[in-house]
């Protein structure tokens, strides 16, 4: 059975690559298929024909009770979802290549709870085009660049100070990350340009700016720090102006850039560092969100 498993995993990997799955999705799907084979071995199942619906349900229960090897506690919901979705891909591979008819009909509650709204690159472009050329519009574009271009969390962007924007180095310094962790996030040339326009053009023209000393990057029209709710309000307004049919918020932008980076070929580890995740498990959720189609050109 071990030799057969190796052949199946090799064929599965080639099938995924042929269909255009992201490199990270290919790697994890094959890895999770290997985990499933190990589980079958513990049950002394030696052929695919012996697998029953109860076997699949038992595997789900096994994952839900298995200890996390990297940290205390059990496996995260995201990890389990990614594992089961990889198994569904493997089932489809077996069916389409005529090797077996293995049906995976598991419906996890966690899958419904973790559905993430992802914007296409065309929809992101529409948000940018919805920005006007006045002070508010230039600020809106900078907000988009922080939350989409740099993938920051809501609080991370709201807590940015002017000194955290390192234009010369093309970096954002996130000092208030999740778990009080600090990190540097790279800025593309387009993001740097948006930040320069906001800092040197729009920000200094905000009424009352010269009479108020504040280190906050994003200022309200009263020259105070722009709060998270106000930032969300600006994105909602842009979404309406752009005629987007999806519910769009700050975290939508973060989910979208993560997906687009994976689609572009960036590795799971690189995206994980970019997002400031403490472990790959948090990033793995995006590997089954990525559609088969390649990204719609460079943004």
C-alpha cells in the first residue's frame, strides 16, 4: 500500500500543477493526502475500495482531537478545514483520472463560519478609481494602500504614526501588531507614491493641521487620529461609489491581498510573514480560497 500511496501522491501533485493550483496549495494538498494515508494505515486499511463514509467521518474526528505538534492545544479550525478541502481535491483527482470513486461529503460548520470575502483585482482597481482628487480622495487612496497594498489589520493601520512610514526604505513599521509583535512591511512603488502624496500634499492641507501637534498618520478633518470605524466608513463609501456588490471592509482588503499574492506565486511562508501571522496555520486558509484562474494582470 505504501508504494501505491507514493504513486497516487505523485500523480495527485502533477494533476494539481496541471490545473494551475498555487504552489502552496499543491504542497499542502499532497502533504494532507499523506496525513490521510497515515490515518488509513492505523486502521489497517490497505486499499481505496475499503474506505467507507464512516472512515472519512472518523478522520475528521481524528483531526478534531489530535494534538497540535507545534504548540499546546488541538489543531485550529483553519488547519482542519484546509486538510478536509485537500482531501476533497484528492477525491476529485481519483474520480477524474478513473482511479477510484472516493466521495468526500463532509460539511464542517467551521467552513461556513470562516468564509472570507475576496475582491478580484478588477474590483480593487475600481476602489482606487473611486478615489477623488481632493484631500479626502488622496487620503482614501493612502488608506487603500495601507490595508490592501500592505495587508495591515484594522488596528495596525489606525495606530500608524507618521514616523512609521519609512519612505526612503519603502517600509511600514507596524509597532502595534497582533500579540504586541512588531514587524516591517514592504511598500511597492505605487504604495510609496500614494503615501508621499498623502503625507506631503493632502495631510498638511487638513483644516487645523498646523494648530494641532499629532503623530497620527491618518487624520480626521479636525486633525485628530482617524479611528477604526471612520476608516471602515471610508472604505464602505468607496465600495458604494465603485458599485461593488460585495460587502467590503478593511479585513476584506487584507484577505484579498493575501489571496492575490498566493495567486502570483508567492510562497505560503512569504505571505505569512507579510501578514504578520504567528504560524502557517493562520495563512493556510487562503490556499483553498484561491481560484484556479491566474491573477488578472499586474495591479
